[in-house]
C-alpha cells in the first residue's frame, strides 16, 4: 500500500566536478557547469509545492560550489531538511560558512588506514577527513562518517568504529557498494559478508538500512515486480538545470526546467517515464541505495518494515525527526 504519493527527496547536483577520482565512481569524468542561485531559488519553491521535504545538495564534490552555503541557508529557511556529503578536502576552510545549515553532514571515509582510503579515493584526503571531524566538532556540528562497504574493506569497519566514530561521538553510516552502468566494483558481498554487515549495523552508533541487506539477498530490484520508486519519490536535478528521469544513474531523458519544475514534473511525458521506474531493462538487479532508501519509505512492504527500525534510530539520534514533523 502506497503511504506517500508525492516525491519526498531531491538529489540536487550542484556540479558534476570533483576534486577526487574515486575508483568506484565516474561522475568526476564528466564536464559540468555549476547551478545558479536564481535557478535554485525557483526550484526550491516548486519542490516545496511538490511536497519534497529533504534536499541533498550533491555532486561531484558539492563544496566546490562557492555558493553552497547560500543554497543551504535558503533551503533551511524554507523548512527543508538538508544533507551534504563531502570528501573533506574543502570542509575545514568552509566549515564556518556551513555552520548550522546542514542537518545531515556526511564525511566519506572508507578505511582507518590512510593509504588504503586515499588509494580508493584517488587523492590524499584521509587527513582532511580527520581534520574535518575536529573542526566540525569544535563548531558544535554533528557530522556522520559515511563508509562505503566493499569486500576489500569490510574488516576495516572495526577500526573505524573503535578508533574514529566512537571516540568522537559520531554515527557510522554503512553504505554497501553498488554497481551501475559501466561502473563495476566487482565487490558483490557474499551471504556470509552480508550477515557480518547486518550484525555490525545493530551496534550502538551505527546506521545500516537493513532493507539494503535484504534487497541484495533477493537479487536486487526485479522488473517483473519492482520495488524501486525512484522517479516518484526522488527528483534529480542536474547542474544544467534539467530534470533527469527516471534517475541519475540511468538518465534516460533530461528535460530543461526553465523555471517550470512543478508543471514539468506533472507533464504527460515526464509522468510516462516516471511510470517506468524499476521496470526498464537496466533496472533488473539494481540496488542503488540513494533510490531504494526513499522507495522503501513510501509504501508498506517487507522492505518498509525492515528499514523502519534503523531509520527511526538514526533520525532519533540526529534529531531530524523534530524538523520532519515540524516540532
């Protein structure tokens, strides 16, 4: 049963440019403009009308956009929950400008070992993550550590938890790696490894959407009976001010917004594409976390009930539930 029939999340790509070269991502290879304040202002108004509650300002590396603090401030003033994920390279010098404007601030860290983390990210950013943690805490911020889980770094979880997140009072977010398009990680977790990850996710100060684990055990999304609700739960806006459907990773079509996001979203052609969510050939076996998370949240299913406890746990620890309900 569908509980929410309007989009709840916007993945707003401020730029595709990045100052890292992660081995498991191809976005940094794309040429890209930067979004403009004028477009953001109009689009946020329309996103509010559409019922969206969470804005993820993403990239690329979102801190490359010098107006990011303005975007975040505007979104917060309009009542949105805001989220930003960064590799940490630019956070220390921008921290003061971002202070109090990000509800869910994530620092990417994939190992407790400097060389291992930096090798995967393609640049030396490990020390910047540790410095970002220090600076954020001094400013009274409560960042999270986003750990992208591969088979090769699964055993690094213990050290990151013990030596970094727990001593600093941070939430450790477990982000199982996924494949898409031409990006192949070759890191599909085995059943035993999924069991280990599931058990780790139950620890204090750790967030893992248990439905991610179940979806992988089930072989991902199946086009004959899709669980993905990417297009109807999540709006994807490109740095060129386009609405991307049915999701960024497929990007079947891009529609110029031109100040008309609300009407564009309801147009017959975009709704036709939205109706194909989870049903396109490329959707078979998909486990892309950023689309599955909102998909699990808007309709009752076994994934809804598996996701609910961990989602409530995270929102309670972060206090975001208060803003979601208007408290």
